[in-house]
């Protein structure tokens, strides 16, 4: 078995792992889009080292765009195989991928209208139509069932606890059992159940997003209530860039609980993301995978007024009273939240609440690092609003939670390949695994190819 690391090395985006086996079987584990810094985004335009048409199948660990967002481009360039994923991942991808195509088109449109692209004209990587064309290839599979995905190659999906439908994958040929962690969930997440134990495997490819740190143990609901109170006292508005899948639902759940207990004022709450609205409904359809019962699902889906159309979103521009708005994307890289930021950042009465990991090069990261201005649609927008961080809502396991999960392995693997982390996090976690567990570790380089067995 041979693995090529084609993404998520030295970064948390662009997850792609090419697995090749005896007899010519070739599968791609995850098919993610690079996001964040310009040099990373440019990699989305670089061809894979093999023809997409030569890949037998794609295996998706979960629906987030940094794990699925390149799929429309892969199909556009010739891939025609099956895309295996859990049922919930299939349902979420049917929302996320067309939306990603729409954002690609919108970014190109804005670049052409404002003239800030070097390319004349700027073109989208793929369109909504391209995204729609890849959806019929999605094949839902059940957790815990071994499935042949290519000659002499089986895969089994196991619950990873990260978001709805997330899975870690165990690939097996005649000689080798290889585990891909995808993104690993937390032991005590607000919504999701903890990840399943690790079966016997020879090698592990493990994420390290938070491999160099621990999550804030403070109560996320308390921080959320505090920010809302402080902002309302000053007559301001709270804008929360929220990942449409997982994070938005966790925030809505916390808001519904705070409102039920009278812990926050009855100021309006808006969910300005059609994708997050649809995702919340999917969470209610897959209740067996998370902690929320039917009443909790209902409360979560009704605490906010849902804004589906652009016209409804623009109505907020004329609202003088304080309010809370949750809007995608979670790192403020695109979507409706960018328009809210452009309008609300210059006002010192307002607050931007960042509720998750902010990758290097994103607007969210620049805000978190105290930037005085951020670039939005070709303009430098002054940052006078307060910027707050809500660290402990992350859906990623932190360093100790990752180690706890690795300790569930029934025996020691031959090697752990540490990926999906910025360079410092990956190197730090590699050292922690070696020091705490005594396992051999490698932090792969971009494009590195390793032979297993």
C-alpha cells in the first residue's frame, strides 16, 4: 500500500490522500478545497499527480469543504467513480457543495466588478452546475460495515464524533490496515457523541488541528451570555461568523438554553445562512447520531428567525435596535457574513464573536490577531468593533483529547502520520504522541509518498 499526501500538510485545509494498492487499485481519501492564504487557494488550480479518471473511488470522512470541496472540480476533470460516505455526509454535501460553487461564482463576479483580480476575467474554480453534477456519485454507507471499494481493497466507516456523519476510515488490503482519522470529535461535545474506539490497525493518519494546545475549560454559554450583555448595553450588534455545519447548531442550542433560563435579553436573533438553516433540519432527521432529543432539536431550530433570501438579509441593514446574527462562513472567507462585517466592523458599539478555529490567511484569523483593517471586496474596512473569541466550542479534539482517543487503540501501530495541522501544531503533536505513547511518528511533507508494509 502506498500513500501520497496531497493536502493538509502544514495546513488544516485541502485534505487529500491518494492510496494505491497492489493490482492497481487507486482511491482518494477526502477531496478537500484549500482555503485561507492566497498561496494555498492557488493550489486548488494545480492538477493532481494522477488523472482523475484513473481513480477508482473517493472516500469522504465528513462533509466540511476542506474535506469535500474539490470534488466538483475532480468530476469536472474526469473522475467518474463512486464517492462513498455516510448517509448524513451525503445529505450535508448536497447542501454544501452547490453553495461552495455559488461562492466560487460570486467571488469571481466581485473580482470582475471591482477589478482586484490579476486574471481578466476572473473565473470560478467550479460552478453550482459543476457541483450538482457530482452529487449523483455519492453512495451512502453504514457505520461498521466493511465495503469493497476497489479490487482487493475494503473500507469500514467508524463514528468520529466531529460533526453529523463524520467518520474515521479503516482501509484494508491483503497485507495492511490503515486508518484515516478525518477530523476527530471531542469527548464531551455540546452536540456530538464521542468518537468510537480504534480497532486493530497497522498505521494511523491523524489530524492535529489543536495538537499543540488545550481548549479553554470555561463554560461557552457563560461567555456567549457575557458578550451579548456587554454589546447590548452599548446599543450594539453581535455578529458571529459560524460554520454552517455543526457550529451554527451548537450556538443555536446554547442560545435557546440561555433564553429559556432568562440569561440573555430577548433581543432578536437571526440565522442568516440558508445552508445553516437546511443543516439544522438535517440534524433533526439524524437524531441517533447526536445528543439532542426532539424537544431540544425543536428549540434549537426556533430560537432564531431564519433569513433565506438576500432581501431578508439586507433588511438587517436598516435595523437600529441591538440584535445577534449568525452567518456563514465561520472563518469569514465568504458568504453573507462578509457583508455584515463590512457594515458592522467600523462601529465600536458592535462585537464580532469568533466561535472556532481561524486558519492562517483568513479574515477571521486577521481579526483574531488584532488587525486594524481587513480587506473586504477590494476595500480596507476599519476594525473598530470589539473582537471576542469563543474557544471552547470547537468540534475538534484538543491535544489531550486526541491522545485519549489514540489510547483506545487495541494495539500500538507501526507509525502515526501527523497531518491536518499548521506546522507548529503538527510537530508538537507528533512529539506528544512519541513521548506519551511511545509510538513512532512522522510529519509528512507536502506531496510526500510513503510505502507501507
